[in-house]
């Protein structure tokens, strides 16, 4: 081993010269101002006893850079109607920090509060039940009962029953016992002594659910009896199912039985039904179904779940509710308990795309609660293949709130992607109709937070406008409802005057860009223009202004920003990091190439089998569109992309090596032939390379023919032509695109003399989202681009 040598200036992470170090210091102060601003993450609203006013509770996130964590703050507000079309929010002087809290879940009446504390490096999970003035119950749950609760939004499910006596939730099943050894060998009783004369072995390795779930094996259902403090596992769920997203079935419908509906993901994989968990985070193409199961707390042990069937089956076990459809998630019962509504990603499951156009469905729930073995599944919102301009493109929903219903009991409120924006939809599950209730002429993105009776609390933002709290109410018209939106002043509008000034000098527009390959072989949806979000100085952000010659931003450097996926989307909402880059004087072109969500299923499915070609051409078409209109300087173009966006970035600098001054990539896909054997989603490599055929070709042992095609479709196939300086930002714990992918490409570039900088984040996964890592990542991106885009 060599002794560590003195670090020279050029070896310092700050850069290669004094100018870089000065930029580092200056930009870090600016980024700190952007990054430190708090943001609303969730909200709940409860009516007062007399119904004349409401009480709102906001969950707020704020970075804590020193602790490398996110602070969770709670802020309450009293809502009162001051006039027919006016509302007043009364805020307290300060928020309250919730330290060590993993999740907060109000009861249906909002009279109680569940607080979950998943202790770090501790053997206990703490559940607290709070009343309106005090802590009512504190339950400590050892690992012998279960591990941490799932609170991440995927498997997560925490549900109060209507009587507020039981809480169902999802937690990690207790780990199987590990073998114990002593100096004499194997210890049969399996207990380890505290005197240091024995040690625990590792035991059999078990599959996990991949990226962000490296220590999670099997999410399982449990129920807490609040009065007794007893926790019981839910029985009757096959070992082959991982459970999540649990809700209570209507309690009055099955007599004395208390039942749960949950989403189950099967781990049986392949023709041999072997146990295999492919990565599930962001992967909606994993088959799942709704199941009905009894609560472990019931009137008598002899109670069995009744069912309308002639089949001989033990209905004390989980009962499959959604046979005939390959995907069912986010179950929600209508307020009257007569309809079970759920979201489906069947387009993703059936095709193989990791995400695709969603659909919404319903099942009639019998009054006696006896489920039919073959219930009719009705379409509420079917998959949209291709939409006309400005028409509904299909639903693309990341989550459904626990209480999304208006007072008519039939209308759900949802947030959904609509091309380059996110909008709020009202879906009537009875008539199977929907309407867009956010302004049709708004290019901002909207996020539904909570309902105040039949009024809506939401956030609205743009790339250059931080989130603004909005309060929506509807006015009956002749045949439809018209929604009006009020601005709600909030204490969170605390961005500095400097940032407000920087952002106020910018504007944005959504550009419709014709595709270059509109051949007859393409579907109609794939022939339609793509959309990109263009951010720049106010006088150069609109197509009309460039026609008038007001091109103040024409000489500005341009950054292309490319999302990952590829079946994801960049919407016109606020992002601290994007706003930071814009404030540095760069024009931004945020490209949604074909294959993105929000544009119909035909456009999305046009990309698989053509990655590295069609998506690359779409990005180049967007770049040419902007340059031809004089909206940027062609000699000062950079790219920023992560994951598949990094795949595109490294493809572009290989296929168009003279067009880019600098690029930055976050955990990029550079070599599919290397990735397929190391990633948690090897099926992704097959599907995106071969198209729908890849679902059938997928194998854990890729053939030489497959590996050759993977290599040829990868950026590394073009590496000999690359001249552009590249900044690599890599998460060492990434299971989705393992760090070997970026390192191999970076080392090969160094070998041929290309300028390369690598920053490795040892504890980060694919997203590089830890507070310090995200900050350092975008700080280095800012310094890197300033160096090469002078």
C-alpha cells in the first residue's frame, strides 16, 4: 500500500484552477438559497364540528444539509369563508418540526393521529396514537413481530378502519433465523450467547425488490388493535405474494367480518414459476392484482370469508378479486361502499414497457359483501391510443389520495400528466366521464393536495414560478361545472428577493416540434409533434417574440435537459435544480421525446426497439428547431441527462460529436451488454432493445447474439468519436444502472484523451437524492457548464 500523497490543486474536487474554485464558492451560495426553500409535500383538511370552517394540516419538507436528511415540518391553518367566493387561511407564526417521524396518518374523523417512527439501527418500531390534546397510546414493536413499516409510496399502505379501532399497515416480515456457530461448530438451538462465545452466520440468500429495496424482502400485512395495543399478522396470504396498498373493505357489508383489500405482487417468475423479484421501483410493468382477506381481529375464530362460488376453495385465505386483468393497484371504495375503483397499468404489463398509459376501472361491490369469483370489471377511463391536438391524452397517475371523492359520492379528483403539463381531473365513476378542472389555457403544472368538502386545495407552479397554494371552487353552469381558482398567501413564499428577481426575468413556453421520420410505417400517434419546454429570458421564450426579432437570449448558452425512463416525462412544474441552472443565464430546452408519458399509447410504444435512434433524432430535431429560430447560440450547447437521459446524452456526443461543448450525466446507461447482467431490471434491456419481442426473448443468460445487439445499440459503440468533456455523477449503491456502467465509459474516454470528471457518491442509489449529494451534484454541474460554456 502506498502512503497517501499531498493533494495538488488539480486533484481537488473543486476543479483544476483558481477560477473553478471561485465559481464553486460563488455558485454554492446561490444554490444554497434555492435548495433551502421549504416545499409542501402533503396536506389534510378536516371540517369543524359545525361545518362552518375547516382545519388544514400541511406536511412540509426542508433540507437539513448538516444532518444529510430532510426535515419534516408541520404547519396548520384555519380556513374560513369570508364571502361567497372568498376564502381566508389563518396561519400560525411557526411550524413544528417532527423529528424521527417516518409517516403521519390522520384518522377518518381527523380526531386522532397515527405517527410512525421507524427507528434507525434499532430493533423497535414505534407507533404513537395522538388525540387532540395528548398522546393516547404508544406501542413498541420488536423485530420478532415485524421490521420497519413501508412508508415510501409504493408498497406503502396505512389504513384506519371507519370505527377508528384498528389500523392495517404494511411492514417487513420478520427475518428468518440465521445459523449460529461456536468454536465447537454449529449450535443447534440457534440462540447466540452475549458473552462472545458464538456468532451468527448469514444463512440462505433471499431475493429483494431491487433499487431502493436492497434490504426489503417481503412486505406483509399487519393489523394493530388500538385499544389493546396488540399487533397481529394477516393470515391467508400466500408466500408468493408481496402485499401493499391496503385499505379496509366497507365494514357493514360482511356482517361481523372485518376484511381488507390489498395489492399483491407475485414473486413467481418464468415458466417454472421460480422465485425471482425483478426491480419494482418505477416499474409499473410488474403484474399485480387486488385481493380480499380477513382481518386477524374478528368475532370468532370460526368465521370464514363467504363467497358466491361453487368452487371448493378455502376462503379463509386471500381471495383474488381482479382475475382477467394483469394489473390492479390503488384500490379505493366509493363513500357509499357500493363500488371499488382501481388504477391499472395493464398497458405496461402486457407490452413490457416499465411505464405506459394507465386506465381506471371499477367493480360493483355487493351489499352483502360476498365477492363474486368472476366479478365484472368495467372500464371507467380506458387507455387512449392517440388523441387529437389539445384533447385528453389518457391518464398517467402516480398516486390516488386516500379520500379523493366529492360529496356526490361518484366523482374522484386525480392529478394526471397531460402532455407537458400536470393537470387535475374530475372523473365520474358512475357515468364514466371526465373533465379537466384546472384552466385549459394554463401551461403551469398542478398538483392536487386535498379536498375541503367540494373545494380543492392544490399547488400550481412552473419552471420559473415556485409552487403557489391554490383554492378551487366550482360554479354550476347550464350543463357543466366551471372551476375558479384563488391564490392563497402562505408563509412558504419565503424565497429570497434575489431569487425572485432572477426568476422574474425569465419566461417559458411549450414548443410543438414536428418529427423528422413521419413515415407510413409509423402509427398516427407516433407521427404527431413532440413537445419541449423552453426557458429563457422573457423576450426570447416565445415563438411570437422571435418572429418580432426580440431575441435577447439568442446569445445565451443552451442546456438540453433529458429525462430518464425512457417512459417518463418532464412536466412544466417547478424544480429547484432547474431554476438554479436557469438563474445562471442559461436557456433551457427540456425535451419530451417520443416514448414519453402523457402523449397517448401509440407515441409511447413507438420507441421500444428504436432506442439510440428515434429518441436521439427527436432530441436533435428539438435542438435544430430552437437554433433555426435564433433562440440560442449553436456554439454553446450542453446536455444534462440521467439514467436513460444519460443514455441519450452519451449517444448524442458520439453520434453528433461536433455539436456539444460539454455534458453532465447522472448514473447513465452507457453499455446495455454490461448492464443486462448486473441490473435489477434486465428485462428493461430486452424490451427497449427489441421492442415487444423482447418480452419473449428475455433470459437471465443473454446469448452472444443478444449481447452483440445490446452493445451496438449502446453509446459505447460510438465512443471512438467522442470529443466532448463529460462530468459523471455516480451513485455507488445504484442497483438500477450499476456504477460499473458509467465507470467503464468514463475510463474509456480517459483512455482516448477526452476531458472527464467523476464524482462518486458512496451511499447514494440511482436517484442521487440524499441532501448533500443532490447539492454537490448540481453545484458541480453549474461549475462544469460555466467552465465550458463561457
